[in-house]
């Protein structure tokens, strides 16, 4: 589906690309900033989301500010036939923020299932990784934990104001 952004769409994206305002009615605040009706802002954002012009509307917490300073990307070697079921199972853990399938790069990288685990200590992360390993059982043929060493700012495409 092809979607062409008009001026109002671009103003909405520019006003929200660093995040929605932290207030009780964020769409009303965006509408006020750009001189538009809140209902129009919500309708446009929904339309852009459905068309794929924007990928998602969601919360992106700063885990460090919430006290989760030990964060590890867990990587798992799971049989390709089991990847969907294993991914859904891991993704249901409340301490996993995202879980996804990636291609292996044999012979050096046998891992095909990635899951980000958050904890307040490396020991807590290790306990959570053990919970995943127990849940996967013999389906997990191997795994590693890649602990974060610094905060990286994650942003998407930015439109110039």
C-alpha cells in the first residue's frame, strides 16, 4: 500500500517523532501545538499506522531510569521447526521486552532466537535466563547472554521541522 504524506501528516510526525507529550491527553496537546483538531490527529495517526507510514505507537521505557541497569540480549540456538512456538513462549515472559527470529551465521554464530531480558542486577538477569532455559528445555541447544555495556539512543526516521 502506498501512502503519500501531506503537510498535516508531516506536522503530526514532526510533533510526535521524539515521543508523545507526557500528559493526560497527549493527542490534544499535539493538536494544540500544530493547530488542528484532536480527533483529526488521532484519525491521521491511525491511518498512517494502518498504511505503514508509521510503524508503531507505543511506550519506549528508559530501563535505566526505572532501575533496570542489567540488561542482556539472550541468544538461543533453537531448531528452525520450533522457532515460532519457542519465540511465542519466550515473548510471554514479563521480563522480556522483545523477542525475534534472526538468521544463523554458521559456523561462527549458531543462534537464531533473540530475547532482551531486563533486571536490576546481573544475578537477576541470570535467574531470568535460567527461567527461559527451563521453559525451553531440550529445545535450547545452546545460548549466550550479551550484557549491555552502555546506553544507545534508539530513534527512527526523523523529519526536519
